[in-house]
């Protein structure tokens, strides 16, 4: 039954699939289904143009392969047109909390012994690396390495 419906509709299957995918993009936006929907529409239009008794090479297997190739190509073109998340931002350190601390001064909560100690900044204790110092010493954060704050005497 399903096979007979698919063969009776012919190229309209692709056009219907394309519009269903475009509608799904509207319902669940993500800028991904639109490109696959456009690929289905393109295959449907090609099928309408070359549909007829002399198109023995344009079988459903070939149509699926063309659809897959068009989907990949349209997704790549769409990514280039829409762009990615690699662009510049006005807040480059937004989710890099430790890097936001570079340049600040803090007081050692625990002494630096054998190169390691802790500072309290806000409500968080941060592991620091630097020259041995007593607790209560003011230090300046100069950089972040391996999720540790590197400090020097202020």
C-alpha cells in the first residue's frame, strides 16, 4: 500500500517532504532542517522536470542519493551563509571565570608552601601557584595555567 502511494505521487513525494521539513524548522527552530527541506524541494523539482516514461535511470535509489548529496551540499552552503559561532564577541571571557581574575589582587587564605597555596576571591577558594609566602600576604594574579592561578607578590 505504501509503495503504491509512493509510486503514484512520484516527484510530489519530495516536494511534500520538503515542505514538511520547512514546517518542522518553523516549529523547532535550529537553522538545520531548512537546508534539508530545500534539498528535498530541489530533488522534487528535478523529478518534475525529468519525470516521464523515458526516465529509467531516475529510480528512487538515484533520487535518494541525489537527495543525500544535495542535503550535505546545502548544509555546507547554509553554514557558510549563516555563519558559525566562531565570530568575535564583545565578552570574550564570559565563561572563563579564572581568566577574568588576571590582574586582580587577593589575600592568601592559605600559605604558599612548595609553590602551591590558596586565595579566597568572593566565596571561592582558588588554588594558586607562586613563590612561598605566608597566609595574609597580598598577591597579584598574573596568568592562568592548567586551571591554576599564577601569582606574584603585590
